[in-house]
């Protein structure tokens, strides 16, 4: 009976060792999966960050071009305004001459 109890105890202990080994392997497998998921998430985040940096760069370039264009329009508007002022002065002068005649 003692040998039988020892044999049963050894079998139970072996079962426990196998269960612990299985659990360790399961945890190791899960850790591997999580590690891979983290690596993929990091790569995706890095790629998204690069895409956003490129979009910011493109928008910055567009803004710079629009600012240059606006500045040119303002400059052209100012020059046109000066020309109109000169033409108005000539017209006023012409009208004044004609009214003297």
C-alpha cells in the first residue's frame, strides 16, 4: 500500500510538472505573440508618423507658395493703385484744362 501511494504521489507530481511546463510554454508562446504584435504596432506607428511628417512638409510648402502668391498679389495691387492714382491725376488735369477752355 505504501508503494502504491508513493507511485500515485509520483504520478501526481509528474502531472503537476507537466502542467507547469505546459503553462510555461503557453506563456512563452503568448509573450512571443505579444512581442510580435508590439513590433508590428511600432512599425505601423513609425510609418504613420513618417506619413504625417510628409503631409506636414507638403502643407508647409503649399502654405509658403500661397504666402508668396499673396505677397505678389498685394504688390501688384499696390502698383495698380499707384498707376490708377497717376491716371486719375492726369484725368483731373485734363478735365481742368478743358474747363478753362
